């Protein structure tokens, strides 16, 4: 605790958890920031502004959140706010942001490149490499530019920096891009605590997709599986829990498949509603093309709900113990067969659910935060003359 006093850690992240498109990356940052605040650090998150959110706030857990810029301009605003604070002038004064002792630069495809302008130690946090997502979301030219920034420019900018990632698969991808393996620390996600009393499973076959509604999550595969399996399971239901800009095309596909009455789009769900959905569902499915870890998989596991995911998605291979806590598949046909097999085999599903619950207990936010605090302490000078300038 003594070493943490007056030490200020600034997290640069694209979004926060309240953002309509916030996801597992944001959960990770906010939980680590909160745990570090509890250990005596001053924690500030700088992220994108959005409608309905205050420009600045201090949360109950002691983490200060500063929001500036939009979907793409947040990166520019991060540099402007930091440099204005360094020079001590204007409405973006350092008294608002606070001069950090260390920066955690979260690279969600596009990095903040803070090492170019901040004379402070920088830790690069990469949940996963976005090689596949660039091609799915953007056209050929923007995809090539984005991938060059992530795979070439960022690697050079953060040369010599400590990296943190969340899985062995992400570490291996970073090594493949040229990051020295001995500069990468793996710190996995913790498991969110259950919120609410146990809820009984549905009396009909039920599937759950939980997460942001964006193209690379490939919810379409869950919709097509539901359409095919409902031919032999007429009471099968699918819940799609989450929000995102890809919801309208997914709704159109459900209509085209003739399964509107079998699919429920919930939009944003509270922690209590999410708990109930995870308890009630027979099976969780994660058709995503890439995941750094698979936080929703472990959330489902904590509720005794096994998952099916794609082996090629990376971190899910560590979030699922294949054949014990869920199933990993290689293509859409295997996905369909695996979902069908578990829906029809209650004993195997129950056995996997129990093993999944035990497996999820291994991952706690206390352990994750302690490991992250260790990385921060190693990167900070042993003595600090920087004083926190937190807004009262």
C-alpha cells in the first residue's frame, strides 16, 4: 500500500462499460482500475464520450472517468488532454486529468500511441490481435491500413515496453508480430460474481448468445443453428442478449429464417437480468471469430452453463476446457452438431456445467489485480516526485 500512495495510473481505453458498445475489454479495465484504487493507487480512465454520459465523474469505487472525443477522435483527444496538462494551460488542464506516473495504453486494434508524446512509463495492454476483424468490419483499403497500424507501426512504437495480454494465444500472436516473449505478461480476466439467487432452467431447450452485436461476433451462426434445430426441437428458443449497431441485420435474418417467434433480442441487460439468463439457459454459444479470452464463457461457466465456441477464435481455447466444460469446434457444421448433441444429452450437459462452475472459480479479480499491480510496480521508478492533482 505504501508504494502505491500518490502513484497515479492513467488507463487509455476506447470505451467504458456504460458505452452502448462496451464489452469484455471495458470490464477488464474497470475491474483492474478499481482493484488498484483499493490498493492505494489513483486510477483514471480516459475514454470516448457518448450521449448521456458526463464528461467527468468519480465512481463509487474511486476510479475517475474522463470522457472526450468520439469513436475515432478519442485518440487525438487523449494526446491533446495529456499535452495540455503537461503544459498546464487551457480548459484541458492537467488538474482535470492529473499527471500520471504510468500509462496503460489499451490497444483495441488502434493504439493510442501514447509513447510518442508521454514521458512516462507505458504498459501496452492487448486483449487480442485483430487480424481477422479488420477484414470483417472494414473495406479492403481501410482494413489494410488498420492492420498495418496494429501489426507494424504499433510494434515499433511500443518497442521496449512491457505488454500485458489475457491469454496464451494472444501472447503467441504478439510474438508472431515481433514482440519479445519475455516482455509479455499474461493476466487473465477474473470471473464476475453472481448477482441474485439461483434461477431454474427453462422447461424447453434454450440457447443464449451474450455480448456486443457486431459482425465479428457472428451471431448469424446461432440464428441459422436455431432455424435448423427447431425442425426437430419445436420448442427451442434463442435469446440474444446485448446491443450494438449490427442488431438490425440480425433481426432481418431471423425474419428471413422464419424464426422471429423463437428468438428474443433483449438489448442491454442489467447484471441481475444477465444472471437470470445465464441460470435459465441450457447452453451458451459463442460463434465469435476472435476473442482474447472469452469473459462471457467463464460467466456462463460460473452459473453451471457450458458453452460451445470456435477453436480458431483464440482465447476461448483457454476459457473452455474442451470436452469438460464445453465444446470447441472447427466449422459451422461442427457447431451445429455440437449444439444439437448437448441440447439432447441432459446428463452430459449437467456434468459439463458442474465442471465449468469449478473451473470458473480459478479466475478471480483479486488475483488479476494483484498481478497487474505487480506489473505496474515493476515499471514505476522506486521513488516518485509526481503528486496527484485529482479534481476535488
